[in-house]
C-alpha cells in the first residue's frame, strides 16, 4: 500500500512540474509594469517593513507546519480542529 501511495505521489509530482513549466513559459513578467511607484523615502520604508513582516510571518507559519507534519498524520488534522474551535 505504501508503495502505491509513493508511486501516485511521484506521478502527481511529475504532472504538476510539467504544468508549472507550461505556466511559467506562458507567463510574461513585466516587472516595470507591476513595480509600485514610490514617491518618497517614507513610502519605500513602509513597503520594506511590510515585506519584511510578511516574510517573517510566512517563515513562522512554515515552521509550525513543518513541526505539525513531523508529528505524523494526525498533527495537521488536530491543528485544523483546534483552529475551528478558535473561530468565533
């Protein structure tokens, strides 16, 4: 059973990697068009602070997910149940 799961995972990884390559090939990145127009140093500092905070938050969330996954199959499910209890 474990070998079947691993084979299915590997097939899915290959398919998704191919789709990702297709998407990237079809996407044009016009960095100048999406770059924000910053008028002064204060705006630059605010943007840099927001990006740094978002990065820190993403890394923290990634660390929590990694620890939950290390607990085994029940870790993520338990976290989802706890989250539902926390929402009012």
